[in-house]
C-alpha cells in the first residue's frame, strides 16, 4: 500500500470545530528530562492527557506530548516561544533541531516550546500502515485502488478521526501552556502552522505578545489552492533559468523539454531501468506524471535542491532519468506527514471551501486537479463534519504581527500573506527575495523574529537583509554549479 506516500507528495502543503469552550479539561501529566535527535542539550519533555472528544470528558483519553528547549539565560520564565509545524501532519518535536537553529537568538532569553499536535508525532499519531512489498521506484500511482486503500487506512487507526481538526487541537495547546505555567506566548507558525497561529489570535489573544506567520495560509483560503501555487513555482523556475546566462546557455530548450516530457507522461508511464539511489544496482523504474511533478514540487521547497531542477528536467527529456531519480529518492521514505491527521484537517476545513471559480482554475492545472481528485476521494469516506463559515473569516487583530513570504515559494505565494493581514491593524509583511518555503529557516528572518519578540513591535525591524545576496546558481551538470549571479530578466508575477 503506497497511499500514504502518494497523498504526502501530492497534497502536503503546508482543517471540525467543536461546540462549547475550547478550554480542555484538567489533564493528567508526566514530565522528565530527555534528548532529541540532532540536539545535544538536555530538554524538558512530557505529556498531558486530554479527552479525545472534548464533549465526552469521561471517554477515551489521549496524550499530547511537548518538549521545552530551555532558554540559555531564562530572563523571562513566564514566557515561551511556541513554534508550530506545518503539513498538516508534521511533528513539531521532530523539527526541534531546525527550530533551535532558526531561533537561537530567541532562545537566549526565552524557552522554545514545541507541541506535537494531536494526530502527529508522539500525540496519538494517525498514520496509514503501508505494504512495502512494491518498491516506490516501480510503483505507479495510477494503479491505486483509492476507495479500498482509503478505507484500509481509516480502519487501521485507533481513533475517532472526527476529533483531530485544528480548533480541537488548539484547546490542547492551551492546556499545555497552562500546565507549564506560561502566562505569555510568542507564537510562530510555518505553513499550515500559520493557520494554527491565526486561530490562537482569534480565540486566545490575551495570552499572546507577538505573532509570526511564515509561509502564510490565510483563514480565507483553502489549502488545496496550493496546487495553483505549484504551477507558479514551476513558471518562476523556468524564468529564472531563462534569465540567467549560464543556465540558459546550457539548457536553451528547458521550457520546451519540460512540456515535451510532461506531454509524454500524460500518455502513460515510462518504464525503464536506473541505478538504485541506495544500492547502485540496476533496478526497474516506473516514471509517471504524478511522480515527475511530485518530485519537482518537493524539490522547489529548498533553494539548494531547486538548483538541480533544470538539469533533471533537461536530462529526463533525453531519457537520462538518473538526475530526476536523485530528486525522487529524497521522498522515497515519505516526508514525515501523519496522513490520517492531514485528512481530518483538510476534509473538515478545506475541501468544501473550493468555489466554482477555483475548481475551474484547478481543472485547467494537472497538479491541482490531481490534488482535488485525490482529496475528494479521501474526504468522501472520512467521517468528519465541515467547519462553518465563521472559520474562514479573516483574523481581526491588533497584536504585533510579522508575516513572512519567500518570493520563490511553491506552496504559499506572497499574495496569500496580503490576504491574511487584511484586518490586522498592527502587522507588516516582508518578502525574502531568494527564499522558498519557510523563510525563517533560509534567511536572516530568525534574527528579525527575535527582535520582534524582544521589542513587542515590528516598527524598528531592519529587513534589508532579506534582500541581500544573489540567487544561487543552477547546476549545469552532475558535478558543477554555475557561479551565483543576479537574475537578468525582469521577474514578474506569473498569472494564474
């Protein structure tokens, strides 16, 4: 069964409100010291137990796990910097080394708090079991028996999946905050995590001092619109190559070769042999259009991998699939998403919000139509109610708020942040010229966030560093990269 891998590559972006209060019941807890992979520091870790269904406090209970990366000099013991992961379906605790590196300046004086959202990581993870008999290299996504696979995934979960939406999870976050004794939070949310941060602004503004939204998913926007952002990202990539002399000289027909390969795959899978990326042995490889576009999409999330794409596209068009295989191998083991939680969020909060106009736009885009079709098939069987219209209202807030976008983001384009801040009266939107998805992890933005936290204001932030440096050069062959140069062509926003 490769359904998890299929949905993860196609739909990862980055949602069943409950009636009554969002405050959870008093939890049972457990704490100890621990270590996490990638960090040598001893951390404070533990869990609280909460009702899976807040309307049934005496019913089934689940554990919500947290980790505190302690401040170097804890000047503000009553404050914490809460970093919320994306997906939906990603573990925040597993991202501890990434967050610690990005927010090292914040950590000098404040704890960093990470919570595995219910359904992810250690918090009663909702993931599909997979049959590993079929190699992902040989697997053709078109062969998925969707209804059977989805039902098998659903049956494998020991959970009431209707209770894993964003607002229910928000109550867990608040319960952890109260348990740990923090009176004030500085909230950072990346990608889907920006939705959780906005919900915090809506429901618990009194405990927030500052908010940072990075790779912003507006409340007004369905995350399924990410498919259209992928098309934008691919167009920007090709324009970058065309506007860079060395790349254009090496790959003068890149746009045509991409169209040629995409058209060929639209007719059916390409079956060939490649050298296995792990063993080096010759092995069968089935390249489908889904695999091709999925590999390109995930590769656009990081600037250093994005630099490989013109070479991979050019070589695949002349039947050398080894460079493309290298990109595909990065996701062979999945991308760390709990797909059960992902489905609960998207089926409850997003699928029903697609307007007729947007559906028409998506029908004209292969990756968008594939995303909608695959999630529609899952949501037809996923037992969760849709959120009401109020969920989609823009956030009204006067909290000091910093919104960050990467100009090259293939998931959450900069205009999404503009949409999110329409009713925020104390907010600023900064765009990092050469960043993709997750600006804080790729630029000086971590220091800007630390300044926001320290000053409780964005007014004096010096954001000029977000524009420093040339865009990285592209790989011209398997072993060399062109010198980093300025893009010569005028970069204009691709039209949908």
